[in-house]
């Protein structure tokens, strides 16, 4: 039985330079089963093969799209149905553009060092390092399409800023962290000072958000996010992180200068999710509906669109085991 199954996408940006080292490391450790896919459409076949070697842990090595596709296939594919314990816990190497899932699981910095840490844990008792996380299940109403799974969704102005970063900033070749900072500063300046131009993110379009049992929000939001992660950049641990799993967490920040400024100050202090600020809406729900006219949302790096009469619907999955690398 392989202790570690490593699923790699060679075409992910981070793997273009890293993969030779990963291959060399795997060749030196026979308890790692390494499977490479050329396209995310091959992930189902990959997981079917990986299930046969019965690994103690499944490691995903790829960009945001690879992680999302693997989690979706792992949940819907039933490839580990014959195992009495179900699918193995999942670890994510910090090899994508944003790495929010890896960050939540304590994997930061060098992906190869994270892989070494996974192997170290897999050779011992992993039980103290297994944590449970719910996933966000997204349905956009497409006929015959199965729901897509992830852990972080951005919408409204946040989605516009993420797309702006992807199309305008990433091509400049800057480091990921600097690219994210430039995009965030541009978005903040555009809202605070009303600056408009092709070189800045667009003004957020109106969007309506409905949270089951909590009511409805409607307006122009600078930030709209939904997550089941317990840790985010600039936020530390989210409220309820030490509590039993519950509903998805939603934050909506109105696109007004004063609201955005106060939210920014709270975020820099790591208190945004704990603040009670006017114009900052914090909700938890078991179903969230996002409606608007061509309103974009991004789930773990992948773009989806809500349209009139066809909302984006989000629901949580049952808890999924993950391997946390930090102590």
C-alpha cells in the first residue's frame, strides 16, 4: 500500500519549474505513488487508479483549477466506494495562484517542503493531524451539469478584482503576492476616489444575495465572499473556527467609500470577521443564492456566471477529511 498518492498537473503554472524536483523526490521514495494528468478531464481516471493503491493520504499538486476538479471528482466519482473508510484525507501543496486552501491547512512556502512534511506525517500516526472541512457545492442551473465543489467563492466587486488581476496584472510577470497587492490597491483606489479607466477594475454591478433563514441582501458590493475555510489572508482564524462544523460563512461589504475604508482598517487589524460595522454583512447559511444580470463569481479560481432567472446556488457538503501540516 502506498503511503502517499500524489496527483500532479504538469501544466499548472507552478509546476513548470517545480515538477522535475518533484519527480526526482518521488523516484527516491517508493512509498509515493505519483500520477500525472495532462488535463483536468483525466482526473477521474487518475483517482480511479489511485484508489487501487489504497493510499493513506491524497496530495493535490496543481493550480486552483486542478484542486477544484480533484475535489469535485473525489466527491461525485465514488472511486473509493469500496473502501470501508471512504476517501483518504486530502493535502494540498501551495502551488497555485492564491493557495487559500493550502494556507488553511498549514501548507505555506516551498511546495516540495510541504510534500516532505506530508510524507513524514504519513509514516506515523496521522490521526492528530486530520481535520474536517465542508466544501461549497455550486450549481448554476446548467442542464445535466453536476455541481462543482470548492472552499472559497468571490463575487461582485471581489470577482471583478480577481478577474482584473488575472487578465491585467498576472501577464506582467510579477510575483503572485505582489500581483494580488497591486490588484487590491487598484480596486480600493477605484472605489474610494471614484477613479474609472480601462486600467482599473470596473464598478461593481448590482447583485442580490439570499441566505436561507437569514433573509436577503441586495445592492452594489465591493466584496462578496462565501467560504468554509477557517483561515483567510488578513483575517486570521474566522469566527467559529474552533466550533463544530456548521453553515457556510458569507461576507458582503457594500461598495461605499466609508464602509470600504472602515472594513479595510478592520481587515488590517485581523478583526474584519469579528467586527459589527454598518455596511458589512456577516451571515451563516445552509443555502445561499446569488442573482444578477451576468454577475460573475469565482469558485477556487474557476469562473461562473449568474444570469436573470438562473441564480448561482451554494450548499455545503458533508465534512471531508483533510491533512493539516502545521502543528
